């Protein structure tokens, strides 16, 4: 097999692999975690949480807010504006991260 055919085959297989990963991602449900149960052990984990938006702030396209549920809260950051306002009750999907030793929730999507 010559190099050009091998390159085309590799490109085709890579494209098929990306399509399969995208399709599989559409069927994998992100687990819901109660806000009071989110802790450092969840770092790197993709989860969904529910909470009320408080303490909002914006810097460029980055949105900062706190998600509260009862006595529990987590600092949330969205690197693309999700358009939340103080008092909104939302379901947020994203991943747990540690930033300067503090727990943080990186928001990828919200639903009101």
C-alpha cells in the first residue's frame, strides 16, 4: 500500500471514529449529583447539579456565579455565557475542578 492510500485510509478511519464518539456522547447521560454531595473527590468528573444562581459576575465571555441549594454551594464558571441571572433556578451540566485549592464547577450547559 503506498503512502497516499495509507494516509487516506487513516484520515477516513479518524473521521469515522469522531462521528462514532459524537453519536455515543449523545446517548450517555450525565449523572445527577446532589449539590451537598459534590466534593474534591469529584474533580474531573462530569456531573449535573441543580441550584439557585447567586453572586453573578462577568469578565469578557467568562461568567462567574455561585450555585446554591439549601446550605450547600459551589463556585461556578462558564467560559461561554450561559445567560443566568441571580435568583434563577437552574440545572447545570459540567465538570468539577480544583482551582487554587478550591472546588469549582465548570459549566458547559444550563437549563432553567
